[in-house]
C-alpha cells in the first residue's frame, strides 16, 4: 500500500460537510456552504426568475410532470434560488381546478419540484417556494379571508393573528415556505386600486395589524420555523400608498418626515416582531426607486433598524432600474448594492456574475445577500427534511374567515331601520351584489371550487337565516358598472310590495380570463365589472351610474331601505337610505356575516379604518392631517362623510371622564342600551408644544370592549411610548372615533416631566 493510500485508509471515509450537520449553528452552516459555492451558484441563489405555474403540467392520469422550462431554469445556475407561485391559481396564471394542484396534491407537486432542484444542485441546495398570501393562501382550496381593509375595520389584531396562523399552516401543508403578505401600504388616497390591501389610513393601527400577521404566521421568534409556520415577506417597503393621483406604481411625493411618521411605523413594528423579509416597493421616494434606494434598504433598514432578514424586489422592479442605469446588468448591480437580496422575474440579477467581473459589484456584497437567502433556508429546515412530509390540511378555515367577516361589518348610518324588525313579513333583496359570492372576495383570489358551497351571498344567507314564513323577493336591478336601467322597474316593484328593502351595492376586484394583464400581473385594462384591485385605479369614487339610479328609485318607493356596500375602497354614496353599512370585501362567507347583522342575530362591531369622503374632489380626507386652520370649500364641506374610527352599534355606550396615571389612561365605559355590544375605546394625541408643526390628532392606543346591557367597566390603556416621544406637551383624548375626539375633554401630559 502506498503512503498516500495508507494515509487515506487511516483517515476513514470523507467527513460530512459542516453545512450538512443539523446540530451545527446556522451561522456556521451558512459560512461553510458559502465557502464551497462557485460564483455562478451564488448568483443562482439570488434569482427567482420563473413563474411557478410554468414548472409543471397535468398528465392524462391526473398526476404532474415537470416541464422543459423548469429543466432549463435549474440548468442555468445548477439549482434554483427560489420559485414564485408554484401553487398560485388565478386568471393571470391560467391555473384552475382543471389543471392546477389542490389541497390533496399540492404537497406532492412541491416535493416533485424540490427533489429535482436538489438533484440538479451540485451541493444539494433546495429552493424556497414563495407564495402569495394577501388574504389567505392564493391557491386552489386555500381559505379566503376578508381583505386587509376589512381586517382593519375589525380593530381586533388578536383575531387576525389567529386567521394568519391558519393561513401559514395551509401554506406549509401544501409544501410552500414563504408568504408574501400585504401589510405596509397606508391608504392615503382611496382612488388607488390597491386600497383594499391596506389595513387603513393610520400608521398606528397598521402597525398593530402588521405585528399580528408576523406573530400569527411566524410564531414566537426562534432560530427555526415550526412545521406549520411560515416566514413572512412584508410588502411594500415603502410609501406606496401615497402614490401621486392614486395611480399604481406612480411616484410618491413624500418628505422625509411624512415618510417616517406615516409610512414607516408599520414596517418598523413588523421588523421588531421578527419579520423574516420585506419587499421593496415599485414607487420611488425622493427620486430614487425603492428597489435601488440604498438610503432606504441599507442605511435605514439594516444599519439603523438592525434588520438581518431578506429583502426581495417586487416583480420586474429591478429591470425597471435600467431606465436610469442604461442596461439590465447595471440595473441588477444597483439593486444589489442598494440592499436587494432576491429578485422577482427580473433579468438583471441573472447578470450578477458579469457585474462582479466588471467591478460593478464587490463579491463580498453578493456573498452577504447569498448568506441571507441560505440562512432562511436553514431556518426552515430545508436541508434537513428529505422528501414530502405528511401534514394534514388544517381545518377551521371557514370558521375563522366568517369570524373575521362578522367583525368587519360596520354600521355607518341608521335611523332605526336596522336591525330588521321581526314583524317584517316581506323583504326585498336587491342590487348587483345581492346574489353573488365572486364579487365578495377581492383581488389576489384563487378560483373557488365549483359546486361545493364555498361561500354564501347576502340573498342566500337571508333566505337561510330569516324567520320561517318571511317572504324574500329578489331582483338585481342593475349591473355593477354601466348605465343600463332596464332592470330597475322589477326591483322597484319588489321594493314597493315589501315591508323592507335590502339594497346590496358595491364594486368588484374579480378578474376573468379575458382580463388583459401586464407582465407583473396587474390589470392592464379592467374588465367590465372590475372597479378595484391592482391596476384598477379610479379618477373618481363613484359606483356605476345605474347603481345610483337604482338607489334613488328604491328609496323613492317609501319602503324602509338598508343599503349594504361590498367594496374594496370607500365609494361615494349619499345617506338617503334609512341605514347604511359596509362590509368591504368580506370573503366567501361574508353574506352570512352581513345577514346576521341585518337580522340582529349579531351586533355590528366594525369601525372605519379609513375615512369615507363626500366626493373625490375633496381628497385627501384622512383624519391625521396637519393641524392647520384652513377653510372648507364654497360648494361643499371639507370634512369626510364618515370619519376614521366611526361605527354605530345597536346599543349605546357612555364614556366617563378619563384619568391619567403616568403613561396610562383609564376610562369607565358603560353599555347604556338594551343589547349586548362592543365599543372600541380610541385614544388620540393632540400635540401642543412641539418642535415641528403637529397633526390634528394621532391614534396612540385602542381596545375593544364587549359589554352586556347595563355593564360598566374601567378600561386602562398604555400609551405608546415611542409615539409619545420625550419632548413637548400633548393632550390625550379618549373617544369612540376621531371626529368625536375633536370634542372630547382633553387631559394634558407634559412629556418632559
């Protein structure tokens, strides 16, 4: 035996690489794996080029096979960094129940793709499977939740956290890993089609819900994610809700103070809660697009806030930078140097090897980005779990979605028409939203499985829940859009022959196969019924013309009328009906939630998370504007029709005089009515002595309180110390809405004391 052979014999078999040792610290495993990778392999980890639905096809026997497109993509970098939308189903992807994965086979498809990726990778590096979870998992058989604007109206972050946890469990049961979640956009201009994705107009409220989604989906901060928890990508960072004119992807005309006071608190809260990643937004801030904005992504996010997670670009946002850099190679270099770690569908990041060789990017900058991607894969346990795991698809989705829908229904106006009296024997259910489920769901929603009863319309629910013997008549009256009045006479006849009329109006974000899409999935031209959603921005806030004619005609019959709005943004509607409530897009079982409130089986407990304007001409109308003494308009009020925080009950509440103790405020709340109910105690600040011009009011704390008739309770709320600051003098006002807070008795707090 030669000396070299003897040495090898004594050494035994090759040692297992450190990165393969599940007992080693994650940081050590990342360093070891990174040291073994070629430049080409590193670049591959930062790319998320492929649409996931192009990675597979159905076979005649009902199974799946991988496509040449997936083979080519994994060959390109000898592996795959991340794959977007393997489970996505919608009109854009073309995936439906005839050709896509459902709850029963989604995990098997994910395992098939992952085994191919690992086998193709020289070092056995698995891919991240990234999925849309804007209001529930956007996949066939995924539970659809109410949209964020509806969730914000619940003022109940704990309820939302439970629903978010369920969505994460569904994602992981399907073999998915990472959840893309809308959370950071603040609704400052309701003309924007993506208003439905915002929790509301207020940064404090949005911050509490952002914390809730991170806590619910990821669980308590830990080194590794549990098998039913999913790392969250919070989108969009930052300022996208303030785009000029309410137009999608337009510039955001923001000063630094407005950016920090309004558009960054939710992101800050989410990062403190442990969010695994954020998505850089499309818009630009002060002339620099977010995906190329080093001041935002590195100097603020990483250096000042200490964020150690992943930054993902929005779809094709890196390539857009070529408009200012001149080509896609330098566009990719700009984004990477700014702080983007993972691209989405872009070509620019595929050229990072060339960018390194040309000196546009230092390899240590690229290594830092790769290390963040690898760290997330290790935290998910992807290197240590071989093969598909048997995980049951979680139950209780319908119950959680319905509970959220109940909490979102907000009563805006009521002259006693609601709840519907038990003496009513004939009810007319009218309007273009009265008998549909499809238009209750919002944008970013997968097709619902036909014939399985996945949802209830308002009409169906009223027929089920109304007392025996009640005659329920139905006529749609008109379409959601357009000015066709031919159906109105039938609706008017039904209303005139009834004791009560329920008129269900609104808009829709539903997409159909004939929708024209941009390369990033936004609607290029909205289909006839589409009045909201990504790419469906409005110059005004009016409903379809025929809906106003229908409203006027039904009210003119003299039959007591309750109007229900199903919508993704606040639309303009006069208070001519006896009652008005909004449910936003309440999800599949929103019809049940609405009917229960109409009939008085449950209480209306929602509160507005966004102000409702009188017209688009008076925008902006958010409550927390600067405290400047400016006048109204000659022809109409400058105040919103319904203010932030507003919402009525079927009972009444009284608030005693509040008291301060340190940085806490206590108020005694009494249910002075005859029904059980819930009020939301809202605490606002009004700054008196301050170094900069203050806002009129700032929400600083809130708490929902359930009380039986005659019940009284002392409620103590801790004021947010960071929002209070340390300098100046503030007034603390406790009320049921922002408008009521303007007249509330103030308590003065000297922050310097």
